[in-house]
C-alpha cells in the first residue's frame, strides 16, 4: 500500500513539475520584442530629446494618445505651442500656437 501511494505521489509531482516547465516559455519574453520602444515607437523621453534639439523648451505636458504624442512646450520664438508628434518617426504632425510668453 505504501509503495502504491509513493508511486502515485511521485507521478503527480512529476506531472505538476512537467506542466510548470511547459508553461514557463509561454510567459517568457520573445527575442523579437526586446523593448517597448522597438515595437511601440518612441518613448516620451526620446520625443522630448528630439524636440529640445529642435529648439523647444519649457515642456508642460508630454502625453501619449493612441496614434500621437501631444506636447505643450515653448517654441524657438518664445510662443506657447501644442504639438502633435508621430509616435513612430518623431515628425511634428501639427503645431498650434496657444499664446505668446
């Protein structure tokens, strides 16, 4: 009786461990998806860095929408602007002057 219980316990434990080992790769990150920036486009920091290089400053808001970044900043002429930025390329899609500073 003890041998039967021992064999059943070992078989059950082996099955649980085997199932766990089979599921682990399903939760692992696939090699083609290393970072969010590679699959989802630019990060907020990358957008800000590109805009700073273009002369924008005093960032009030950088927000990710579904298909664009919305940015409130001051442009090179000192005007407050709201920008729509392409999340994949960083291209400025729209510039709206809000007020002079």
